[in-house]
C-alpha cells in the first residue's frame, strides 16, 4: 500500500522526500514520474492535474496538502465518494494570522501609500489610525479565522466574526448565518475573508456585500479568488466606497499580467503566500491518517462532501 503525491509545482519532490523520511516502511511516489497505479491507496494532492485522480483503481482516500479542498471538488472526475481530508495545522493558522495582521497594520499606518509616494519621491505625511479606531470583521471562524480573531483581540482590536454555525468566543462578537450578514457587515471597517470556496460562498465578495460595509472599508481576501467579483471591487474602489484591498488569491494564478489589479494604486497584491503548508508540521498528520486508513480507523480532518469544506 502506497501514497502518491499529485501536484504540478516544483514542490512535489520535497513533499515526497519528507513523507518517505517520516514513513520509511511505505513507498511514496512522485506522481509526475512513472509509478504503479494499482497499489496506491492514498493520494496527497495540491492543485493536481484534473482527471489524474481517476487513474487509481484502489484509491481509498484523497488528502489535500492544504486547508482548502475546492480544487478537488472542481475536478469533475475526482472520486469524491472516497473520504477527503484536509490540513488543520496550528502553524498554518498562525502563519495566516501573522500575514493578515501585517496587512491590517500596513493599512492603519498608510504603508502602501508611502511605498507609492517613495517611487515618486513624494514626502507627504498622512494621518494614521490606531488599533482602537477599527472593528475587524472576519468571514469564517474556522481553523484559521478563529486563531486570527483571538490574535486580533489580543492586540486590542474590536473583532466580529461570521460563520455558518453558532460560535461562542471570548471578546469576539459572533454572527451566525445569512440572516445576520447585514448586521455583521454594517459594523465592519476591515473585512477579512477566510471562508472556504463552496457553492454558497462563490462570489460572496460582490457589489451587494460591499455596499453594506461602511464607506471607507478595507477588504482583505486571503481565502480564494473565486470569492471575489473582481469588477465589483474595482467599481467600489473607483467610487471610493472602499478605501483599498489586499488580495492574496485570484481567479487565475499567477494573476495574468494584463489584470487591472496589478497597477491599481489601492490594491495590494501577494502571490498566494499568506500561509503555506509546512512539510515538517503537516507530514505527521498525513502519515497518521494513512496509518488509520490501513487500520480501518476513522480519519482525522475529514471534509464534508455535502458542505463542500
Ligand atoms: P474551516 O476551518 O473549514 O473554516 C471555514 C469557516 O467558514 C467556518 O467557520 C465555517 O462555518 C465558515 N463558513 C463556511 N461556509 C459558510 C457559509 N456559507 N456561511 C457562513 N460561514 C461559512 O477552514 P479554514 O481551515 O479556516 O480555511 C479557510 C480557507 O482559507 C480555506 O478553505 C482556504 O481556501 C483558505 N486558505 C488560504 C491560504 C492562503 O495562503 N491564502 C492558506 C490556507 C487556507 P462553520 O464553522 O459554522 O462550519
Ligand atoms: C492554501 O491556500 C491552503 O488552502 O492551504
């Protein structure tokens, strides 16, 4: 029984070696190289080639090497009747929290404005904001959103969070379900999207949602490009209803060079790097799930096919 790694980037061999080192008793295959298909029982996937999962007749589990699983559901030939697992990892969560907090402070202290001014040698101090000036609203209070919320509370921010099921968190005002979304948005000055990409959440960052935010609100999307309607963001920035946006994820990655976000002075771009699965932190949970699979035990971090996350 063996594991195959299916991804199309240059990290495939790094993952193979890390898994092989952690579990010398099983063979780990690089999916880009020739390998037997019928002995594979687990596929560790990250943006794999659509269709490739269907090549394994004895596959028993699909493991995402990230937190998100949207790319698995997008592969129409993926055997999604099998258990699908994802990464839930404290390091992934703290990395995300650090990234978002860096973006929030950059916004409060006008760092993006000064970077633009520097390019033109403009010396122009701006009024800056303080932690107490902003309420942060987090869409998604899951493994990542909840850690971010607690970290922001620790810094002294007012924090609101929105989720599907009810949450109780110390010093975080929680909102549950669609019927509370308007109230959540009305009280949010910096909006962070940490939702999974599902049928319900695709395109959620749209004109209608932006209009419910107070004028001058700032958007941070670190979840998936599919959450955002790009044209609606551009329009709301142009109308100065929104003050800016920091985007880590895009409909097409890498972001095509002709995309207007690249040169927009109020859009801060990063290349889908907010939090990246660390092999040392994640490999043990993959091996543990493989062990459970062989032992016929329940797997950890299973995704719900009905919910899509
Ligand atoms: P998670 O633990 O599954 O949490 C998702 C949260 O969203 C939960 O609180 C869930 O509510 C809420 N939610 C889902 N659908 C909803 C809906 N229709 N209405 C209201 N709330 C809804 O996911 P996670 O581990 O925090 O990760 C979130 C996403 O971050 C991933 O799916 C991935 O796309 C993205 N991500 C990006 C990066 C990056 O580098 N940019 C890195 C890692 C992850 P319940 O709690 O009620 O279920
Ligand atoms: C990264 O985007 C992840 O889903 O882990």
